[in-house]
C-alpha cells in the first residue's frame, strides 16, 4: 500500500486554511534591488535627502523596522536606486555566525529617500505573491538561519552571496494566510518593543536614583534627594574601618559560584560557560555567604560582585564583608559598589592594562566611604530593591514574549 505523500503544511495553522504551501526560491517571488558599496568615511553630516542603511545598522538594531529614518546616517549626493515601503534590506556579512543575514524592513519612508549600502542585499517582494512582512519573518526562521550558515563563506567576516541568498528555497501559503501570520507576529514584536521600553525606563529610573540617593560630590556629605526626617550629614570613614576580608576554606560540597558583572555571584552551572576545574581543589576554594562581596577580575568595569547565595569560589577572588554587620545594610552597599561614581573611584586602585587589570584590595581599604546611619541605609536599600524586583518581573515578561515569538516562528512556518 502506497504511503500518502507528506503534506506541506505547518504544525500550527489558523482556521479556514487547508491548502498545501508551495515551494519557491526567494528570487522567484522578489525583485533584487541595487545596493552601494559606500564606506563610513564617505558619509557626511551635510544632508542630501538620502539615507544610507549600512549592514552595521542592521546588526546593532538601529535599522530593524525602519519607521524613523532620522536615526540613519546620511550619504554623499549621487544617483541611487531608492527603497520604498515594504522593501527589505539584509546584512549579507557578519563578524559572527549569529548575525548572518539579519534583516530590516522599511515601513515608513517618511520624507527621506533611502538606499541600501555596504554589505547589504536589498529586495522588493512581489506584492501579489509575497507579503513584505511575511518575507521579513521568513528570514528570521531557524530554517533560513541554518541555510545561511551552510552556504555562507569567510573566516574573519562571514557572509552570504547574492546568488546563494536568492536561491534560498522555502514554502509559501496563499497571500491571505501570509498576511494573517504576519499580523500575529507583528503584534508580538510590538509587545516586545513596548516591553523593552518599560525595561529601559526602569533602568533609567534606577540610574537616576543611584545618582540622587547617594553622595556623589567629593565635597558634600549629603545626597541630592533624601527621605523625610533624615537631615544628618553622612559619615565618612576609610574602608579599613568598615570591611574585613574573609578566607574560609574546607567546604568542597557547597556549590561552586562564578562572578558576573550584572548578576553578582551565580551558580557556575548557570553561567553558560564550561569552566574546567579540578574537583580535588575544591577544598581550597573560599566559602561565600549571603551578604558577602567579591573582588573579581572585572570589578574595575562593573563594581564588586554581591552574593545572595551560599557557595564556594576560586581562591583567586578576594571575599570581604562588614566588620560589624549590625551597622550596615548590605543591599545599600551592593548598589553603591555598582554605581558609576564608585566604579570611577575604583580607577585609583586599579593596576595593569587590558585583561591584566586588577584591583588592589589593600588600597581599596584606604578609600574614603560615605554612608548614612543604618535606618537611612535601610530606606535606600529597600527602594532600590523594589526597583530591582520590578526589573526582574519585566525581564521575565520580555523573556516570555521573545520565547513566544520564537515558538511561533517554529510552528507557523514550514
């Protein structure tokens, strides 16, 4: 008994659509548009009416859904094949495999004429066969990315040729089904954009709070903003009267921790880096307790790492805590150590060049530290912790939305 031929349909589909999808090469449903090999040195701030999409603009996100051409750089005057609404520009080269064939779609040409520039492939979908947004999302599917990796060439810069790009073969539904799929994905992307804006607004709020709630002026002993009922000058003492180093060893069964710039101390298993270490050496690792601070290799860039979990870490780290923990709020100091002004202050006790740079802990102890009484530390620490909790919630929502988009790209396409 003959097997029924495999149907060319996606795993998830909207009601009312039953026809098989048709396989076609990208070049059969699009028109290639000329791009221009201008480099950055030919750009000019003298406005000419033209805007130039460089492949770097696509990789960095400056060009994605291009509805604000003001953000794109200008180019020198000349005769160019200008792009129109719905046209797509692809970065044909990348310094890493992940960026191969990132795409941008022109949604609002506005008052500017826009052209495709260095290391780009530009095309115009046939509006009777291929929806522009559907083409844009097709280029984000894992199938297309895998194709790009397979046919791409180059070592330092990895790229895909025009011929290989337009030879990409994919399956397409009817134009109406394309539009419905694109509408859903576009809605999800809009939600992702809104979520990213919320995150950025919270980050800006926290940055402002760090500037205003801490004493940043070298001559002052009071911050710009204070809670009610606090008016006393902040204390000023050298670090050696506040902190003590710790070197407790002999706990090989505790989880191994790693230092990060943005998350403090985390479980090494969750660092995403496969770090080889000798298990027999774990007895020599230093014990870290919640509330401890760690001077790590990148402290001069992101401040000292704070730990809210127990574990052990490399003996190369310097671990320290408070001499008298009853006087201090560890979350207040966590935020202080990550503030811009404190990181700038660390430059006075940082030695070496490039990756060899390190902080001299003994010299750090000579730096003058300004801080309020415990009650005010608690107030500041609590408000910053609430902002961090909000950031965490918004980051989880953003992650879920990105996961939803990835899921839809996998299930709604063949």
